[in-house]
C-alpha cells in the first residue's frame, strides 16, 4: 500500500504529529510505502531546526532520523512556513537560506508536491485539524 501523509499539527500542541510519526513507523515496518509526508498549517513546526521543546517528547530529531533511515520525503509547505514567520518571505522559491532554518531530512516545497503525492498514493491520511 502507498500512503501520502499530511501533518497539520505542530509537534508540541497536540498528539496528532506524534500519532502520524508512529503510524509511519508502523507502516514502514510492514513494508508499506510512504510516498511523501507533507507538513502543512502548524505542521511546519515539525521541521524547524532550532526548536527547544517544553516537554520530553522532541519529535524533530525523530522525524530527521526516520527520514535518514528510510529515505522519506519530508516536505514543509513554503506558504505555511512563511505565514508563520519560519521561512523567508521575500522570495517565492525555496533558497539556500531556508537550509539554515529547516531541520535535517526536511525540504521546502509547495502544494504541488502534495497534489503529486496524492495522485501517486493508494491512500491519503491527514493528521491534525
């Protein structure tokens, strides 16, 4: 089974991002394919490099490790990141400056990557509002 996953919740505000992470790990362990994980709305906070969590659960390095271990495509929505002040807003295309903000294993992209993932997937799952 091929899954496209959208994560709309930040790593510290709800259980949704952690649930998405656990689902992806379980799916990969059962040899399912994750076409892409797209971080949208507050979900873009999952891929910010220099965030210090206020609690024990620190998902950002866990996402980075998962991407490295399985070659996952983790995409942060550029528009959502710009609206939240996380990504530079003076240019429309991802730049090298974004690399200073984006955690390892993530990349910046747009809604086109999400649409493409949905077209390739057998199932689409959304975690968070």
